[in-house]
């Protein structure tokens, strides 16, 4: 099905030390949706397809001297990103806290691209990255529940919602930690493309959806109210 | 923590049209585990690092003329795979049904590598791919619940278990569809590395684990008993 009103071109912003499932939970839902609606994906990084792949956390060996990261191939750079993006996905991960040229460029990219988007969806600490741009000021949003108190203190101009699996404010969807991104994406698909598609994809993934965004057992578990 | 008895070197077999979340649900659990235990990852494909990335389903434009696939960078080819793999992950996806040189090589690789593994874990129709090798004959196993009846008919020598989020038989773990791979991986981590690590990772992922492998709402939903 093709409708010019529906988001067709979906971009995902990736960066060093993104959280794998923040990206691939939502992407798998959209991979399935692309069989029912005309969709295109662009995978957008600082250095783009001529640079390094985007590597999942953890890119550093860490305390156990592990080597356990996966590389995803970018299709575009921030500088040459498509001009017709409808939806931008912003995953989280430890990389969001890095004060590198890459992450500065990521924030500039979000700021520049947002005015032309139909929607933006963040997962986990992806909302902290967007909060750094100021785009969440005076908006309702949620984030990872383990980092929640620190995030609330760091970004006091955002109307953070504690007990929420995901939050919608205008055209920005924000999800709680990691797997909450699957529920948020299914909610987004339900809102925009229709409930039958969201339910069909959840069944395909053998995933028991959280249907009420206020049901968030991890808020209480982490002392967030 | 490093113990020679624990699996240290983890391989994942990827192929054209693998299901993204089959791979990245388990991988994200292990990405987190690698901060507590010394782990290495090898991403193994037919053509290896000198060939194409491994692309997620759907690699073809399909009925809606969509272009919606993501590429993952391999580190090894089947021919030059590491000889000290402890655990092999086998995701599913439409690619498993393809009768290509790539998938024939994948089956040969599984058959060759299995005798030297400590464990093998399959997700979704990954168990069908392994069933094609004969390695599941006379073993208990499960698979994707939508394709379950067809899979049971196709591989009658496997002791398929219908109502199961995942199944363990000897050193082979098999999961039901897509997100069941997360529950299976957490169960594997609990069995092998300790319950506290599985619980910690589930909380980190804000994921409500299925703790009883026999709880499988998608078996009944798909008429599988």
C-alpha cells in the first residue's frame, strides 16, 4: 500500500557504542511492515558509507578484556543524508554520553533534520541525546529507567514522565529502556498505519505487546515514580 | 571473570535474509554479558569479510517495492571460521528455505563445526536450518509457531515440542519465534553463567522474562498443541 500521507522514508541514526537492540527491535518491526507498505531505510552515521561501520556497544574490551561488538553498514553520512526523511529513529547506548566530534555532529544532525520530519522516535537513552539538542524542552518524554533520575536532573526543561513504557508528544515518540522500543514502534505502527498491522507484526515476532503505555514495571523497580 | 569451563568464543552464523531480531536479541544479551565475563564474538558468513555484508530480511523489494534491509559486517567466512568456537548461534529468517550455494554451505558449516562446540542455540526457523543437517534427529526441539506444523511435517525425525518458548536437549537450545530468542538466551545465561547475570541483563533490557519455558501463548494462538 502506498499513501503519500504515510511515512515512507525511514532513517536511523547510528553511532559508536549504540545499543544493538534499541535499533534492531524497532527495525525488525519495520522490516516486517515494509511488506505491507512502501518503505525505504537509510542508515545514517557521521562518517557514512565510506567510513567505518557503526559498531554496537561495547566497542572497548572493558574490564574482562572482551571483544564483543557488531558492525552495521551505514548508507549515508550526516552531511549527505537524504532530504526526504519522514521518520528518524534515534537509539540509545553508552555512546550518547561521549563528548566526541562524532556525537557533536549527531546532535547537529538531529537539530537540522527534525524540522523536515513527520515523526521522530527515540529508544532508551536516545531521548537523552535528543534532549541535548533542546528539541525536547517543554515536551513530555521518557527514557531508560536505570538512568532516569540522572537524566531528569541533567535536562530539567523536559517534562519527563517516569511511569511510562513510551510517551507521545506531538510528533515525537520516546521509549523507555531497550525492549520498550519494540512496544513504542508497535504503538507508532498502530497509530500511523493501523492496529491490524501492529497486531500482525507482534504475533509474527511472538511478542506480547504492552498495550497501555502507562504500564511500566521497570519504573517502580528502579524507584522512579 | 574468566573460567576455562565457560563458553568464551561465541559465533553467529548469518546469511542472506536472516531475521534481524533473531540475531540481535540474543547478541544484545551477550553484549551485556561480555562486561562480566571474557567473551569474543565471530560473525560468520559464506563469503566472509572480503564478501558482502550479511543482509537482513527483506533483501528483495517485495510486493510494495520497499527497500528495507540492513547489512551486518562479517568477521569470518565458513571456510576460515575460528576453530575454538564454544557456542554457535543460528538465527532464522526466510533465508533458511533458500536452496542456494550459500545455504548449502551454511548447512555444511553447521555439520562440521557442531562436534567441537560446547553449545549450539537456534532462534525461530534457525532450528529448521539445523534440522536440515540431521543434527536434531531424535532430539527435542522447538521452532517458530506460525511455521510449526509445516516444520513438523518436513522433519519427522525431530521430537518437536509444540508448547515451548524454548527447549533444551543436551547442548542444543532451540527457541520459538523471534523474541523467544531473548528468553532462551537469558535461560542459557542463567544455566551456564548464573541466574544473577540473567536477571541483571533482563532488568537492563527492561524485559519481562518468560521464566517457565513451557509458557508459550503463541503455541495456542497458532493452533499448536
